[in-house]
């Protein structure tokens, strides 16, 4: 199953310490590189927690292949 969520959903799950729930519900979790870069900016809420949890889940998206 593919689930698409914006960064605010990831921040909200991080605040309530529920990020692991994503894997329980959906299995493998990946986030696009652009979303990762947006949510780990220093000073943003939960940036460090999200950086740690997502660091091995970042996926490069090649939009040139999309139609």
C-alpha cells in the first residue's frame, strides 16, 4: 500500500511519539528526499527526532519518469 502524507502529519506523529505506528500500519515506510529536507531543518519542531527516525527511509524520487 502506498500512503502519501505531507510533512505536518510526520511532525504530528513525532510529537506524540507515534512514528513507529506507521510501520505497524503500512509496513515499509519511505519518504521523498524533498520532504525529508523540509522537516529536518534545524530549529523546526521535531527536526532531530525526525532526522533520526527517517534517515534510512529517504527515497529519491525521479519526477522525469512521471506522466
